[in-house]
C-alpha cells in the first residue's frame, strides 16, 4: 500500500504540493475549531473558579477605599453582628463578606458612579 501518489513530472509535484498545503490548512482549521469547542466546554468551570475567587480575594482596584470599607465592615461585624457567634464564624464570615463586598463595590462604582471612579483613580493605591 502506497501513501504518496506517483509523481512523474514537475506539474505532478506542484499539484501534490498544493494538495498537501490545502490538507494542512484544513487540519489546522480543524484543530482551531476543536480548541474553540473545548474552551466553550470549560466556560462553566471558569465561571465557578471566578466566583470562588470572589470569595477568597478582594478586588484591589479600589485602593484605600477598599481598606476603609474593610475596616468599617470588620468593626461592625465583629463588635455587633457576630458578637455572640462562635470563633469559626467570627473568623470566616468577615473574611468572605469583605471580599464579596469589595467586588460588589468595585462593580457598582465602575458601572454607576463614574465621578467616584475618577476620584478613586487619583487616590494612592496603598498607604506608605
């Protein structure tokens, strides 16, 4: 069984070269399509990972405003709302709520309060 066609002239060689280029391009496009379908398949997993990231890390785009929100929320939660809670709730709840609030505040400020966003962009990001 022979894989390659009989090439007897220069024209046959050029035709075979063109056929192989076309086959190669078709295979490349097939791989691109497969990768695109694979990306689409993993979109729900990426969305879950992003949501989990909101629980575990604060939004850093607010800078000092985020620090103030964190401090005030920590004070309110620990001193008043979670006063009679167990140690695990006192430890975990403020951490998760502060992270979620920072993402919520950043989203609201970016979409609904452009003037405040401009002020925040001019503020230093950290205290030195």
